[in-house]
């Protein structure tokens, strides 16, 4: 009797240890810190590693289970839009978000940065927070949200309209309920719609879509995604967005430098001049040009051609349907549906809103900056070492006079040849 009871206790202990290892395994050796997030392994991979530890004496190869597992038959597909602010990334993200099988997230880092009290803690300024953010992004591509407390807390406090921008899938009827006595139209225009907590729903929504798409402007170095490019569990692709630095910096001034706008109004000026850019903004622009050249060089020379695509903002603006068709095909999204084509046409035929509007006349907007800039400012940007090279590499024409700058019949968007970069090497970094 005692022997039987002792055997039962031993069996219970073995089961308890087994369950403990299974629960703990996804986060083993992947912790960042208490204020950050985990880059959790997919559960089946953790089970494989745990199985190898338990049965290593029998010399079983734990990877044989992974290779034969049906769990690996279908990979989740991840698409990352690598961009910087004021390059049209929000519109590009929305083009892809229209696909019915896309789970889309708009710049998760914005919510995190909004919670930080000092500028030096912002993601792009703080190496530690950047590493944590990259790990968080990687977890999202595995549909793992269980250790993102600060982010989830902020998401749960968002209104209907804010959720619609950040994560469109979190505005469905089962997650957001109307406030009594308020019409649906008014709810869409106000903060009155009540939304449920999202921690469980995020994983569910992500797993039930074929593609996970994230747009970021806070990760400036493509090498941060090397692990994802090599990840066996995610079919990962990078969509690299390019824009003429002259147009990008002018949009930057309009949106984020109200002091410059105020000074121009005081002086009754309508054109931005070379003196309107502070020295740190010239340095920022020159560094961005350098980073984007290196990113494209790395993308074309180190990443398999099936996993990297660069696109220019101007090409999307001038030919939105044609560009979207090519992007969808390259990313494996299939053909544009009539609903997506209708959305693109409606979003590119007019102008609604201010600096962050997604609806505007895209053809007129492609080179709109030329009408708002002095030749001296354009020349200053063109003569910068990195930005001059950037324009040559990505096919942007330099102007040689004020007349050329303001002549709308002369396009400054030339041909973009990928041969400008190193020869492709179809192996992973």
C-alpha cells in the first residue's frame, strides 16, 4: 500500500515538473528586463527543446520532431514596412491593411514613446529601449502579446477612433460596443464608443489572419531584422520605403517645426529657406540619407530577393494602382480586389485633413515641395555628401537653377536602378 502511494506521489511530481518546464520554456533566456517585453519562442519550438532535455539520455534528436511536425507546414507571413517619418508610410501601410487577410499594426512604438517622460528615453535615442522594441516587434510576428503589459494597458485605454488607426482589427463589434443613445455616426467621430480589453483578442486576431504587417519609423537600421529574416517560423519580408530628401525634410518642417512656420508668417514668407533648418536637422537629414543607402545596399546584397523590396514614395503617388499591384504581387498578397482599388482611388483623388491626412491628391503631392522651397535650400540638401549620393542612387534629379526647381513641367523623378547596389547574393545573412 505504501509502495503504491509512494508511486502515485512520484507520478504527480513528474507531471508537475513537466508542466512547469512547458510553461517556463517560451521565456527561457529571452527576458529583456522588467520594464520591457519578452521575445517568446513559439510554443512548439519550446516543447522540442524541453523534450530534448528530458530524453537526452536516449540520444533522440529533438530537431527530428521539428522537421516532421505538421505545425511547421504553414508559416505565418510577416511584412515589415521600414520607413521614417514624413515619407508616406501611413498611406502605404493603409494600402496593405485593406487586404482582408492582413492583421495590421500602426507604429507600436508611438504608444510606448508617449508613455516616456524624457526625450532621451525615446526609442530612436535610447539603445536599450531600441533593443527592447525590436524584441517586441519580433514577438508580434509570432502573435505573442502575453508579456507586453505597458503596451496592452495603453491599448486598452484607447477610444474607438484611436484603435481604428493603431490596430483596425480591434474595432470589430465584439470588441467595441456602442454607448446608449449615441448614433453610430457620432460614435465614429467621437470618443464615446466603449472598447473591451484586448490582451487575449490580439493573439486570436493575429493568429486568424495570414499576414501580420507592422509599420515603424523608429527603427532606422535594417540589420535589426536579421533574426526575423532567418526565422524558420515566419515567412518574413521587408518593404523599404524611400523618399526624396528634399520633399521629406519640407514635410518634416511643416508637421513638426511650428516655430519655423510662425517665423515665416511673421516675416510674410511663403518659401522655406536654407536658414530655416537648424544645424541638428541638417545633421539628422544627412545621417538618414546615409542610413537609407546602407539599408538598401544590405537589402539587395545580403537578404534574399524574395524577402526584400524597396519602393519610392513618388512612384506610389504618381501611379498608386500600378505600384500597389506590384507591391501586392511581390509580397505574396495576390491581386488587388475591386474594394481595394476603390479605396485607393478614393484616397488619392482628394484632400482631407492636415499634415497627417491619408486622403489627398497623390499626383499633385508627389513633388508639391518644389513650390514651397527656395533654390538655396534645395541646393544645400543636394550638396550634402550623403544626400547627394542618396539622390544619385535612388534616381532623384538635382536642380541647377531656381527656374528648374519651380518648372512643374520638368520632373525630378528619374529612373531607379537596383544595379546601383552590390550584386545580389541569394543567401541569408
